[in-house]
């Protein structure tokens, strides 16, 4: 295990750090999914495909 891994394991043991880390991960996941949706819109994907993406994002957000 390298120094970064040891440091991360130590930080994860902190409830505040863990909560902040997960919060940021969720934000990044949502941002990534929205970027994919934007690209699909720019590529003129079918409304059905776009709706599936929106539904997927919605389900993700509601599950958090």
C-alpha cells in the first residue's frame, strides 16, 4: 500500500470526510450523466432515447 492509499484510508475513517467524499462523488456522477445527455441531444438522438437517459438520471437522483 502506498502513502496515498494509507492517507485515504485514514481520512475515510472520519465520518465528516466520508460524507463529504460521497457527496462530491454523487455530484460528479450527476454531472457526467448530464454531459452524456447533452451530447446525445447534440447528436439528435431520438426522443425515446433521450427520455430513457432523463429517466435514468431521475432514478439516480431519487435513489440518493
